[in-house]
C-alpha cells in the first residue's frame, strides 16, 4: 500500500485512507412506483460497493430514519453484518436527526454508534395502528359485503368491529417481531448497555446525550470530525449512494403526475413518522 500511495502522490492524486459512506435515510420499507425507501433490494448494490472498495479502512453508515418495516430493517442489518464479517471491516454508524424503531435496528448493525447530542434514538418496540369505520358505515346506511375462503382472511377489517381472535393473532405477530428486535439489540450492544431492560424495551426514545449515558451509543460527534480524528486529515470519504435528483424528471406529463402524487403520499407517511419524535 505504501507503493500505491507514493505513486498517487507522484501523479498528483489525493492520498490517504478511504472510508465509504452508505446513506440510510428515510422510511424503511419497499416503496413501489418510486426510487425511495430503505430496502435490501435498493441497498444491496451500494452495500457491496462500500464493503468491496479498495483500500477501505472502515464503512460508515449515515443514518436518519424514523423506522418502518421490521422485515426490511432485519434484512438490511443482517446484510451489513455478513459483509462486515466477510471483508473484516469495522462499521461505524452516525445518527443525524433520528434513529428510532427500525432506524435504531439499522444502527445496531454497526460496531460503534455515534450521534449528535440532540439526535433522537430508541423506540425499541412494535406498533400497529389503524382506524375503525364500523359505526360510520352503519350511520351512512352502507352494507359491507366481504366473501372469503379462510376464517381469518378478513383479518382486522377496519369496516367491522374488532374481534378478540384477530387481536390475539396481532399480539402473536407483534410479540415475534418484538422478540427479534430485542435479541438483536442485546446481541449487538451487549455489556455496553447501562439501563434496565424494562426501560430499554419500553418503546421510549432518548436524546443522543442520554443515549450515551445508557450505552445505546458509543460517542457523540459528527461523521467527518469523528472519522478524521481517527484516520487523519487525509481521510477520503466516498459516498456510495448520494442523494439523487427527483426521479420523475424526464417522464411524460401523465407519468410525472402519478410519480409526484406517489412521492407526496410517501412524504406524508414519513412526515407522520417523524412527527412522533417532534421532528
């Protein structure tokens, strides 16, 4: 490597250690009709590019996510760990505004988590929310007609009263997801945690400053500052999935209208998730 660096210097090329940066920003989940959302399908190539980058000293994860799909959070985190072990590279996560729920699941895939003192972290739990319209359609004189094969096919139908058997199934599903989330946090944070499990897994959130006190993160600091302090001023950060321009540019007017409407729905969804944390 010393020869390579001397050649780069002789050719006037920048030298120094390399750290690829993977952006994990936004709601977690597959989003059809748009190039958005954090999913394994969308991130597999950038992750492989980051961990396969020549001369990389570590991989940085830039995280700003209020959560979303538990399955996609689990899949992405597992992929990060598999690549880290295959390439024998340390992974450092840097939280900006929020790493809550599935966002914290992603952060736990790193060997170290750094945050700003004002970042929001945690929300280790599972939530399912919706609306019930049974009384509304009765008042409007609307008759609901649903025909199924399978007694549980109309599970949690919002246009009828909640059924105890449906709630039992929902509780079972949530308990399974909750158990996997807790197990991953225990596995990845281990003895660094300095908080009772009842509080840790209560679903609440903490500021970055308090999260450091309780062992949810390892340090406070911004990505450039922390990495340059560790790897030197000649550090070269290499973003592998930088933000893109709006992807509906170049579409037909009809296609652009549909894409804009779809993007608006996604934006509202993300806004609602972030608003839970005062963002």
